[in-house]
C-alpha cells in the first residue's frame, strides 16, 4: 500500500477484513469546514475486547499510528473505552482518525495493555486506571498519574456509580462568601438575591447575584 | 564532591515545583556525577478536576471553562471542544467564523512561540534575548486584546461560531503587527541560530530520535523537530485550514538535516512564527463576508445541544501540538463524558529519552525545549552520603548560566 494515501473506505475495508469476527459496529463520519468544504474523516469501530490488539496490529500495517489518547465513559453497567488513533499523518488532508471502542462490563473491568505495541500508551493507561478504576493487565508502570497522593482509595472521579466522587468531597467555593476583612468593593454590590426583600422584578444581572450576602 | 563513588548513582529529586517553567511536575533524576543516568517524573501536582466539573455543566458554560484550562492556549481548548459539540449536534459553522477562528488561533501560536523563545534564552543565561522576545511578544498580545477584548482567556470561540467579528478598521492593526514580525524574524533567527554559544548549548543536546518521537506519541514542534511530518493544519484540516495549504515546518527543509535536538526545536518554532504571519495575511484577504455564528441566541443554542446525542472528537494543532477533546452527549444538559487531551499530555513521555545521558546543567533547557505546559523547580535537593544540600531554582539557573560562560571561555 504505497501508491498514495488510502481513502477512508479503504482503511475501513482493510480493518474489517482483518477482524471479521470481533466487530460490533462501524461508521465513517465526515465533517466539512471552510470555504472549500474540505472534509475530515473519523472512523468509529466498536470492537469486542479480545479484538482490540489485533485491530491495532492491523492499523499498524498502514502506518505506525499516532495514539492521541484513551478516552472513556461510564455507561452505567459498563465502561466504554475509546482508543483514539490517527493514521496517514504526513499526507496532506488525508489523515483520518480511527477510534476503537470497547465495553468493559463492571463485573470484569480488565483490559490488556497495548504498551507493548505503542510504548507511549502507558501514560494514558495509567490515567484510565486512576480515573475509572479499571485494571490494565500487563501494564509496565501501574502507578497513579494525576491525582494527589492523599486521594482516597476506591474513589474514581469519572465513575458515575457509588465509586464516583462523593458529595462530601466536593468543595462548593461559592458557599464561602466574601471574606469579611477585605476592603469594600469599589462598586456598590447589587441587592440581595431572589430570596431578598427588595429584589427587582427584572431578573438580576448575570452571575453575581446568587452569592451576594450580608452587608 | 568527595566520596560520590560510594553511593553513585544518587537520586536528585527536582520539584514538585519547577525546573524551568510555570507549572509543577516532580522529577527524580538518577545521577552519576554530572550525568543523568535515568529519570522519572510525576505530573498532576495541580490537577483541578476540570473534566469532572464539565460533566456537571452545559456546553455553553464549558466553553468558558475551556478558556481557562491554559493561560497560553486560550483558544485551542475552546475551539476543539466546540468542534466536538458541533459535530455531535450537527451545527454548521459559518465560513467567516472559520476564518476568524483561524486568525486568532495563529496569533496565539505567535505569542506562545515567542514566549517560549524567551524562556529558552533565559534558561541558557542569555537574558538580553529574553527581554527582546518578550517585548516584541507584546505586539501580538495587543492585537489579540484588540480582536477578542482579552489578553488571556480570550472568550472568542462559542459553540457554532465566534463571539466577535473582525471589522475593516482592525485590518490595519493586524497588518502593522505582521509587518513588524516579518521584519524582525531574520534578526531573531540569526540571534538564535548563528550564535556560537547557543549552538554549543543546544546542538545535539536533548536528542529525541524519530523512532522514539513516533512511538511515544509525541506531537507538535517537538515531533516535527525530530523529523516526523505531522501538523494537523496540513493533515487533518479544520476551520479554514482546508483552504490554505499549510505545510509542516521541518528542520531539514530549512537546514538540510534533522538532529532532533534542542536546536531543531528552536528552528521549528521560530519558522512557525513566520508561517503564522503568512496564514493570517492569507485569511484576512480571503475572508468571506457573512454571519459569524450559526446561532446567536444562547437559549436556542443550548436547546439544540440538549437534544444532541452521540460522540464527537474535536482536534486542533495547538502551539505545542495536537489538542483533542472527546465529548459524549446523551440528550441531557451536560455531556455524559468529556476528555481533554492537551498537547503536553502527549509530549511529557519524550522527556525520558531526551534527558537520559544529559548533564545536570542541561536539564533546564531540555525540560523547557518541549515547551511543557506544566513543570517547575523551586528547589532541588541533592542527597549525597546523607548530607543534604538544597539547590533553589536560582542555583539551578546559575549552574546553567555558568555552563554557558564556561563554553564562551
């Protein structure tokens, strides 16, 4: 495959031919911008978990793919992981994004590491372990990445179930109000919020009103 | 420095506040004498949970949150987030807005690269060059303020378009700024590239091979300086770039060879300043007339977003490389999932091959050379034979400046 860049359909055909069994769903999405409406393409492929690494190998036959990031979403009963790649960089206007999506059921949140194929993936895999509570098997470096050392164990910020960030951890800064020892603001602050007595009939000017307070 | 053989290699932690730039990251160096044998780093000293916050807000609120992810890249995050949402909700951006987005995007690149050039000069102990680059950077900042109303946190991009038009009177202001930079570029190039000391400090220092650059998912000028032909403006057109025929700036196109070192990273960034000037000029002359947003009324815009379901990826070439936002909408006010991938996220891993084998005095310039959007050393503690001496940021900078003086003889 060295006669010029492939079309998005050819890339999709190459991948589907290699992975006959493991594909759940595919789509090619086009988006056009600018005066000439030059399109760019995103290939979305939903895979079985076992087909993830074969799919990446098939992608590597085209070009060593660029892994942008592994994104994810908590769907309730499963965690959806999206491995966002791009191939054919270096060919003007012919780079395509290729997204491999897999679903990990909450009963078995494990996925094999892909860092043996793409060494740079470790960074993103570490982040997914930390933020979704999944387990990347075979990861060469399983330490945390972004969360502070004293962050409680078993809390995963991007989960939407009972392991997500609990209410008690959230600091509502707007509740802290204006410090009393500060000098008065140069412009007189607007009257009290909705529950106040002299609220104007028109809606209060944007923003500030909710946190106005004692004076 | 007696008795170092006893415990060599010894560990040098740097951070979590500083080696060269603004934001915090924790480095641990394994040193053998002056040479870095191995290195490890831990980012995340300033994790703010922006994605967590975004998943509890609506897209119009998130746009303003994205403006505040980074103080330098004010436009790239809001642009990539908007691109993602527009693709999910099927909002077609007017052509004029595509051009205005492109113009502000390129001014951001100019000011970011000049800021970096100043930091690089400072790390080498060449402070007069720092003052020059930061002074001329102000011109781009003034134009950005004129176009958007703000020096940072521009607030120019909105889902569906932009929030301010560029009127004919502003063309002259932009043109004057571009002319200044184009007149200055040769001077800057010769200050940086013909200077014997900068060459000695940067040539073959902090080398990143092409293979490592590709395998570690490196992006932007850091990848291009290692000879990887990547530039989303060329490969994956968005906004007005499909109309423009941008070509990636690669060191061998200018110097005839690629080393993948700090010097090449300087070359790429400086040449991109000139390239950005050309892009802005072309956009100004070809900018079509028409509306600047698909939907002026935010209530209607929010209603459209609320109905949207699906997944989208917005991806732009930030000054430091690819910036990507993944958004998943499920017909609710706020997105079901949102992942921000800033450009430095992809570049941090490249520090490890760059720093291995380098000297302690070269750490600041190598760390700075990928233009990290986090990092910084307040102090370095050198632990040796259980004696502990603290090196402050100033000491580390002094070491680097002294090396420059030594080389100058």
